[in-house]
């Protein structure tokens, strides 16, 4: 890794390392550079299809926080539908993506789809506080 530019951003020496790109994205996001974080999350998704879920969670969260609901919906949906059979699916990431998809759908006035996705999220992780909370607050 090396420092880059006047802003002092940290850039990965190896642009093909999805895990490093994800960690760098989180670091720059936490330092307030949301645009650079978005770029790094997108790159992490692009370089390794077997490592799609985790950076997609971070990217979808970032987009939702920025009010970019339609983009977040596309990212979550794409990650879920393009999961590789060879990839190790972590139920928590699948559950989180389904919950984020439901949040985006609620913001886009698609309550039926949102309810179905949040219920599916709980099938992948019955202990998901975020999904359970969304289910109880949005669908009392």
C-alpha cells in the first residue's frame, strides 16, 4: 500500500485484491470520503465475483445513506441474483442484502416486495435484529 495524492488517500498496490479494496473502501468511508469509498466498493465487486456479497452490502448501505434508493436496490438485487454457486454464501451477508433490498423497496413505494424480502432475510438469519425491526416497524 502507498499514500496517493494531496489528500493522502491510501490506495491498494494490487488493484485486483477484492478484500484489500473492501478494507480500503471502509477506511476511506470512515474518514468521510464517500465518493472514493463507493469507487473502491464497486471495484471490489468487479474484480472478484466470488467475493461479491460483502462489498455489495457496504455499497448498498452507502447508497441508501445517500438517498440513492434505486441504485441500492439494483446493487442488492444484482448481488443476490449473481451469487456464484462456487462462492461460500454467508447467511448473514445474504440476510443483510435482503434487508437492504427491502429498505430500498420501501423507499421506492414497493411494500409487497419489501415485505417478502425482509421475511426471506429472516429465513437466512433468524437472529437478524435489523430485519426483525424492519418487519415489525414497517409491517405492524
